[in-house]
């Protein structure tokens, strides 16, 4: 018991001795203000000039913080806080209120231009181009539909269909046609003169004979509507003025391009012989060859006439040189028509005269009517 008390008293004495030593060390350690004062005093004493005395209450005044007080005098190369070194020229600008407003306007312009550039971005341009393309396609489709509607509902001319029309495979808005591009050019279209004597001999139908002739007299075949129309008017004028005929000679004329030109037509007899349909090749075919289109045009005309009961179904086709002494229709045309199925060899060799079965004589084939 006694030993325990003595050990505890000795321990307590040791602890009290340690506390006194630590308190003495704390008393001997200078405060932060004292350390700052010692530093400034030492720097002032080391300087060659006299140090400026500090106020007595600089460290005791609570409003003055020791860490914010620095007193330097006659010192060089002193750095307080972080140091940034820059070597080179330095420009310092002063900006007043007007310059600041201008800068703000410039910044606003930059923002607006950036907005415009964003508006002109490829995606937006692509969207606009797509809209324009779709609009254009819709306009084209609408126009096509309108044109189609107008064409489908347009009234068709009945005159062209009524004149001469057979096996139509070639649509034409100006002239009727016989098919395969063989146009029929009426009198008014080739410029026939209306100042002629009226025809008086009607053509009786169905017609039993077809008479093939040509113009002859070194006539050059015409190859377009313009030239052939001039030739038709020339033939008409010569018939009226030189031959004292009331009108052009034949019922129909066929050009080198295969078009059909209306002469006296279906209603009136030709100048050669009644009971015949006179078809003339436009040219001198003792010198020139008839074109395939020209031969086809005549055949189309004859097929139309049979289909519309203008010709008898078993009509007889003859050349003018079979009915009288003549070179018409030329050796080249005669060679071709002899191959046609309705060709009739009357007046050749020992064959009977053409039209004899109808009571026609040789004078009947040169009536000049």
C-alpha cells in the first residue's frame, strides 16, 4: 500500500515538471508579430540608411493585421507574392465608354454573323434545296396533267376525218391522211384558184376503171409540200390558160414523197374519160424512177376508195398509153403498175380495147371535159 502511494506521487511530480518546462518554452517562443518586428528591425539595421520607426500600436491595434503590413525602405529586387516574368514590348490600352460600346456592337455583329453562318449551314441549305426540288417536280406534274386533260377533252375536227381517211397509222393535226404518213393535201391547202369555171360532169360511183398518168414534159418530181403545192398551181393554171379546160385535169396527184393532192376529187369526172378515176404521178417518169413512198401512196388511195365504195371491188387499173397513143405514165411507172393485182391488159397486143365492155370507144378516153 505504501509502495503504491509513493510510486503515484513520483509520477505526478514528473508530470508537473514536464508541464513547467513546456510552459517556459512557450513563453520563450516569440509571437508572429514579434517575429515580423525582429525581421524588419534586422533588415533596417543591415541597410546603410536609417530605418523609419513604426508606430507603437502597429502590433497591438486589432484593426491592423500583421500579415498585411510590409514596411520597405531603400530596398531593391523585392518580390511580394507570385512573380511572372515577361520579356518584350507591352502595349497598354485605355478603353473609355464609347470604345466599350463599339466593342459591344462588334461582338453583337460577330454573334449575328455566326448565327447567319449557322443558318447557312449545309443541312439547312440541303433542306431548302429539297423543298425547291419537290416544288419544281410538283409544278411539272401539274402542268403535264393539265396538258393531258386539255388534249383528251379537245374537240376533234370532223372535216379532216370525213375527207379521205383510211388505215390511219399517222396522226396529223393539219392534213387528213391515208396511213403510214401519206398526207392528203386539199385544194385550199395547195392554193387552188377559185376563179375557174364550174365543173358540170359528175363522177358516177362506184367507179369501174382507174387511169394512171404522169405530168411528163421533163417535169422534175417534187419532194415537199411547198414545192408540190407550187407545181399543182402551175398545172392548174396551164390547164385553164393553155388547154382551155375548166380546171386541173386529174382527180388526184401523188408526189414523190407519197402525199396525195386533191385535183377534181371524188365528185367530178376528170378531163380524160368518165367512169374512170384518174391518178397522176407528179413528174416525168420516162426519165425518173417513182419512189417507193409514191407507189405506196397510190396503193393506199386505191385501198381507201374500195373500202369507202368509191371504186368497184374488182376495178380495172390501166395506163394512159393503153387507151391512146401516148408515153404517159412513163416507162418506169408502167413497169411497176403492171405488177399490181388489179392491172388490166386491155389495148395491149390482141387484147380488147379498154372500156369496150362498157361501150366506151377510143374517143371516150380523150373527152377533154
